[in-house]
């Protein structure tokens, strides 16, 4: 069995600035993750920055917290897992 590339091709990360807890931070994610986050924010009826802030709050209480971009990717992946 052969695999195929994504329909839109491969894309590198895109950096965006968001405000979390009153301070700006930059996050680099691939476009597919930005799209998924925007959709999740819509489902939860939250602004994108509020969703990211909630995920960040969950991340920082971990014993060994990952960086924010990794936490966002993991949250999105696990949230949509079968």
C-alpha cells in the first residue's frame, strides 16, 4: 500500500502572536493546526486567544510541561482521536 501527500501539500510552520493572560506570545504552528484551532474555538464559542489560554492553563500544571505549540498540537490530536 502506498501513501500520498496531503491534498494541499506539505507546509511549514506559520508564526502568529496571541495574547495570553495579558501578555503577547508568539506561537509557530503548521497551517493545518491553525485551522483546527480556529474550528475548535468556534465549536467552544471562544475567541482563538481564549481557547489557547485555556489549553495553556492546562499545560502549565503538568509536572514537566511541554512547550505551548506542542501542547496545542497534542490537544488537537487527542481531542479528535477515535
